[in-house]
C-alpha cells in the first residue's frame, strides 16, 4: 500500500496527522511528510494510513496499490 | 433490482423547518440515502456515507451549473469559485491557496489569539447581545485583516454579505429573492475596492489582484474571488460562534469539561460543527445519469447534499444527537468534502480555537436568557442572543 499525495489540493490542514500521527507529519512550513516516504506502508501502519487518508477534507490523499 | 425511490413532501425551506430542521432530517434519513423531494423537485442526500460520496464524485455531481436551488441564482454564480469545475476551478483555488492555508496563516496566529483573548476577557462578567458583541465582532476583525482591509470596513462588508446565502434557496421561498438589497452591490463594491489599490500589500486581496495583473484570472474573476472569501468567511464563522455560545449555555457540563481540560478545544471545535453546522446544504447537478445506493438519478437532476443531516447520522456517529466535546468527529461534513471542501477551514479553526481557549480561561459559565433565530435559506444562526458570560 502506498500513499498518493495530491500537492495541488493539499492545504496543510493537518487532519491526516491528527488522525494518524504515526504515518503523517506536517512540518513547520505546512509541508506533508509521509512515513516511510516512497516505500510501502508497513502492515502494522495500514489502519492508521487509511484513517489519515479518510480524514483529509480536500481528498488530497489516496491509496495506490503497489 | 434497483431500490424504489423514496419520496418526501417536506419543504426544507419553510419557516417551520428552518426554525428546527433536525426532526425533518431524521425523517429523511429513515426514508433512505437519496430521497426525492416532491415540493422542491430535487433529490436530498441526508446520510453521511452517501453525502461524502456525492461530494467526492465531483465529475458526476458538478458545481459549474451553480450550487443553489434556483435558476437565476445558479446562472449568476457560474464561474465563481464555488460554482466552477475542473481546471478553471483548480486555478481559482490556487490563487489564494497559500494565503488561506495554515502555513500562510501562521503569521496571524498571535494576532488571532491576542484578539480572541482580549475580546472574551472584555465580555467576562457581563451580560450582552452575543450576536453583535461576540459573534460578529471577532470574525470581522480577522477576515477583514486577512483580505487587506481594516475594521472600519466591517459595517459595510457585513451589510453587503448579509443576504448572499439566501440567494441559494429555492424559487418557491419568498426569502430567496426577497432581500431589499441589490444582489450585485457586493460585486460593485469589490470592483471599486480592486480599483482603489488600498488592499494591503501581501494580503489575500492583494494576491488576487496580482493574479489578475499576471493574467491568471480575468477582472470579474478577481472581484468574485474577493467576494467569495469575504462572504464565505463571515456569516459561517459568525454562526459557529453563536452556536458555541448557545451549546455551552445549554450543556454546562460540556463547558465545564472544556474549562477543566482546555486541550479538548480542537475536539470541541469539530463537535460544535458536527452538532450545529452553520451552513446546512449545497446542491450539485448530475452531469450524467447516476446512481446513489441503487436510486437512479437522471442527467440534469439537482441533488441537495444535507451536511447538517449527515452530521447527525447515527450509523456514522453513535448517539448522534448527544453533544459530547470529547467525541472528536474529525471527518464531520460542516466544511463539505472533496475538491470544493471549504478552503477557509484552516482560518475558521484558528479563530474558533482561539475563542474556545479564551472562554476556558476567562468564563466560568455561559447563560443564554433569550434568543431569536435568523431564518435564512442556508445559514442557521441567530438575530439576537441575550447572553451572560459569568
């Protein structure tokens, strides 16, 4: 499972981080960092990843099958 | 076998229903997730999952033909940020995305917190009308500053923004076209503003004018964009503050929870919006034949997404009619969802959190002695609220 982040839609609201801080982190400039970056989400983080994707009110996050 | 279309004769825009729509919403949710509204000639979406799906499918359920319920309003909206689609819509969003994002608003954080604290401290121990003194004053200060204006512009702006949301209503409601004001007045005012050059450098308003100068948007687009952020940024947040005062007066135990644990403020914010959404609905047009949970919708049909009803859907939020500031419903739909999701929600969050924090600090108990509702087609707020901040 990989997270797809639509940069154009993202406004740094941070609900993804609020829902799943183990996967999503906003830096001080409001830029989004997804752990572990370009690699697959670890199985134990999948539930949190889905919660974060679901939480985005602008639908700027989605899941891609690898 | 496709589900039979449930139908209802409820008039969602009658005085009685506007006064308290929640029992009607519950009735609609019992009928299903897509209900044909006989009196209005549109489909209502009262449940959470279906509402979110319709909002998320912006290619099927488009905004470019207007998001209201009357032809005149919808025609005149077309091309504005709220009523456009695709690449042009994305371009409009991009013009001020930076200024209105939490990152862009960072420089206003201290000012917002200081102003909230100052206002609430000045009201503590007093009895006052919360509509002008509390709910209008604060958002006007903040939004005007953001746009690049000053607080002196507040009376004019509030007057001009006043009836905008009524114009999204149905043809059948006397409220929709009943305003005495000139619907174009706010655009004329914005045009003069753009021409005046008095918008503060670096402000959101200035960014919009720059985008026009750079050829990214036409002149009418620049005016419309400024109007959109003014109108969108005022009555909605104003109403959220009214509902905050009302809910804490009616649920003193919840206010006490906030006083004891101010860290509950972010959760309280989304619960206030879930329980008492300021803006109740917007419509979409089906751009092609579609289906919502088995109910067939023909191309060209109007679909009204009921955010406030979806927020009380018990299949999504257990015990949905209970106001619980610890619930933390972060996916509530008062800001909409998807590509048209409210771009100002970062600012709204900053404003309301600052007020909640200030209330937790300065106010022991909120009392509501009397209130009169303001009946508006989309916004569910008050004309007057006799309040004491003890």
